[in-house]
């Protein structure tokens, strides 16, 4: 079974689907007509782990990991709200981690400059 999707309105290249589709978040089987296509959900832990391993093993690939566009995966329309809230939560986790790193770096500098 082969279905041609029309993604012109979404400014995405058309995708040809062979077989069944499963929602990347819930694993529920969905049809190609009802699929919501978006980049995959990446958790803050997965991102930091991947960056650390890549920085140690192949630092030249960091640019590809950080800046290359990821291919879209199918999501169920029912999971769209949950996907949005999980993405927001992962962004907050990453923001808090970056603020913690900044505090660890700048707190001793400020403390030493005052003393």
C-alpha cells in the first residue's frame, strides 16, 4: 500500500508512506491522512547525553547534531496537546540546566571579585 501525501500547505516535501504508521509518542496505529508530521520529541537528558558523547568521540559532528534539520515523524492528532506540553517541559528542563551551569561558572567569579 502506497499513499502520496500532499504537504504543500505545510511547506514540507511530500512523503510517500508504505505500510502502517504508528504515532511516535503513543505507538497507536494511525492512517496517513490523519497523521500530524513534526520533528521527533527529544528529551533534555537525551540531548545532553548525545552532546557529551559526541564531544568526546567526534567533536567535528557537534555542528551536525545541533544545526541539521531532523526528519519529521508521524503523530496522532490526539497526541498533539500532549506533545506540545512535553516539548515545553523539556525546554524548561534545558533552560534550568543552562541557568545552573551559568550560576556555577559565575558565582565563584562574583564571590572572588567581592572579597
